[in-house]
C-alpha cells in the first residue's frame, strides 16, 4: 500500500499550494494586524494570538501577486518556521489533502535563485498542488528581523542588571 502525504491546502492567487500538516498549528480568520515599522515588504505586522505575539507574512506579496484585495475568505495559517511561530496570510485555506507519495513529482528544474522553496508537485483529482518548504519560504535576513519583532527582548536586556 502506498504512503500518503497529509498536507494543508491553501490558495494564493489562482494556484493551490500545500504544506505538511505537522507544521500548521492552526488556521484563523485575519484579525486586526499591527504594522511594524521597517519590517520587510512581505511582513504585514504582528497579531496577538491568545497572548502570544506572532509575526504575519503575506504570502500573496511574497509570491509576487499584483492584485491583493482582502476578502472574507482570507486566512492566516499559523505555522512553525525555523522553530518560530509565523502567521501566513493566504487567499483561502482548504481541507487537509491526502496525496499518495506516488503522485508527487519533483519540481521542474529551472534556476529559482532564492526561490527554492518548491519541493514538489502533487497530483490530486486532476489538479496540481505545489508543495512548499516553509523553512525555506523566508530568506534568513527576513526571518531574523521577524524574530526580533515577535520576541520581546526586554526580559533578556534587563537580565544582566
């Protein structure tokens, strides 16, 4: 019997993407987002999620979408990226998809430069699902700046006093 990959499917623009379900903590409606000065272009700001400050990245901007209009279907996937909670704004999130490993192919080979986060393409019921690696979705510099925003430094700054 073939193994299945369990992924959370979501839409950005016209494309359907997927990430392993193990990396998604929850999916929430988009609450009020507090913007943070000098944050990278794809970072919308931060949200308070049950007492935790979570940075929010707009995947639509990250993927280069031109026409971004907020709708009631927009969701935030609260995920773990490099050990940190990060919210990812998507156009919509769908159900958990089960794709047989035999129906997942390596991504097409072309020079992606820094965009090497596509790990495969899954085939499910006649449609293609682009599988992405959340740990590679953000550049290291962006992730470091996000961590600075979402983790209060005051406690560590005063620890030595």
